[in-house]
């Protein structure tokens, strides 16, 4: 990511923090609209799940300068999510739902450059999470 993209993500996330719970609710609502079969994966109440989502996004944003630092955490999170039944194809749905929620929250502030910057962040997080699953699968095949 460029420094400009990092700054766009940081600045937009500051706005999101102010409305974190509604944004998370938008995200989960959209995700379940896109794929209703995912509903059984969410056994916790959405208040707690929303807080976890926002905490993880804050951690990612706080580590934009050293994203590799989060790889072990993200790989482990990918493994946990796979245990809940999350499939690789679900990551595209998560990206779509999260971008949709961010767009609704930021409105005109979610212009093309901000969207592209967030897409880069989401792709990086998804890639690290999927790497954890791929590594586990590779080890199990041996």
C-alpha cells in the first residue's frame, strides 16, 4: 500500500469508529442478505460480534505500517473461521458486504480512492487468513 492509501484508510476509519456499531450491523445485515446460509455461523449476539469486527479492523488499521506483524494473528483467525464453516468463497462476500457498509457509513467520503485503499486492506487480511487455512491443509496432506 502507498502512504496515500494508508492515510485514506486511517482517516476514513476515524469516521467509522464514531459509528462502529451501526456500521458493523450494516455489514452483518448485508452479509446475511448476500448469503443467508451463513446465519447459523453467528451464534453470539451481534453486539459482541460487532465489537470483535471493529476491534480487528482497528488493529489492522493501527498496523498499516507493519502489516506482516499481524500475519500470525490473521492466520490463526483464518483457522478459527474455517472451523466455524467459513469457506474460501465466503471471503469475497465479506469484502462485498464490508465495502457496502463502509460506503453507506462514509457516503460521499467513500470515493474511488478510499474504496480502492480499503479493498487493498481487505485483500491483505483475507490473504493472510486464507494462508493459515492453506498451511493447515498442506500439513494435513503430508
